[in-house]
C-alpha cells in the first residue's frame, strides 16, 4: 500500500507543480476561477464595477511585493493576475524588470515576444509575451505607494483581448455589474422616503 501511495504521489505531483502561465495559472491563481473571499480580504472597485482584490495567499517569488487580481463583482471570477514590486528609482525598477523579462523569456520560449510600448522619451515601458489564448504583460510606470512617488514594475497574466475567454469574462463581468447596480437601485428606492418626489 505504501508503495502505491508513493507511486501516485510521484505520478501526479509533477503535473500539479508544473501548472504555470501555459495553463492560465500565475502566482498561485488560475484565470477563470473564483477567488474565495476571506475575513480580511481587501479590495477596491474599478470604474467598470470590477474588483481589484489583494491576493491573501499568493505563491510568488520573494522579491514580488504584492499580487492582485481583477475579478468580476459578484462571483469574483479572476480575469487578470497581477504581480508588482515598487522601487525608489526608475533605474532600479528597470534593472529588476529586465531580470524578469529574461527569466520569463527563458521559461516560456514558445511565447511570442514583442508588442513593446514606449513612453514620451521613446524608452520601452511595456513588453508583451503572447501564447493564445494568454497574454503576459510586463510594465514599468510611475506609481504612488505608501504616500511616496515610486516606480512600479508589474507582470500581468490575462487572456488576449479578442480571445473567446476574454470576451466571455467581460460579458460575465458586465452582466454581474448591471445586476448589482439594479439591486442597489431597488434597495435605495425601498429604503428612501419618496413622499413628494
């Protein structure tokens, strides 16, 4: 019996350990799965009604400061997985970013590298790695953190914008947002004193 358990462990563990961006998994989270809200879950609402949730138990390298998830408003279905670190200077952030560009290109050699974005000074500030239906977007930008002006390097795994998965997620998100808005409107009207209005 013990030998059977060891064999099962050896056969199935590698598949579990090797789940990565090729499978839509990044920083311990899976695109399209639902995030399970904890007692201390922190989030903020985007202008489109989605939530940016600070991941409470990410699986991440030690030099990544924060993992956040863009989710639908009701079911918390994950549409983007973002990993970020902040730096005092642009030079530090660029050096850090270059390390991850090299690392990710080595880890995902069959992903198409390109679609760079530049700033006003024609310096590269974003790079994309694509493997349908997924996109891995690496970006450098100015960002405030803890009341300081800092430089942020981020890596985001999502679906390619025109993929069927991205379209389905956006449709689901819009539907949930509209349902939530309508429920809020009805509750407001039920609780309000509408005499003379």
